[in-house]
């Protein structure tokens, strides 16, 4: 299972939402939520953020410092 799948499944579980309700709140189809959760579709970061925020959570993303910058 992908990280996106785990995140969306956790959002739904934590909030007690059906796929249909989360999809409606995020403005996407139920099949999109289902495909993300099943790992059949890897959403863009923007789409993942939209679904997660619709469920009432935030995503904070910071680039990793790999020491390559000079």
C-alpha cells in the first residue's frame, strides 16, 4: 500500500467518513478516493492535500536537507 493510500484511509478512519462523503467534501469522485486508497492511483501532491484537508487534517511538507545545496 502506498503512503497516499495509507494517509487517505487514516483520514477516513479517524473522521469516520465514508468514501462517498470524503469524496464529496473534497470535490472528487468516489472512485478517485477508492483508487487512491487501493493503491491503484497515485495522486499528485495537490490532490492528496485537497482530500486530506477536506477530511480536516493538514499536510505540511518541507524539503529534506540532503546536503547537496552549496
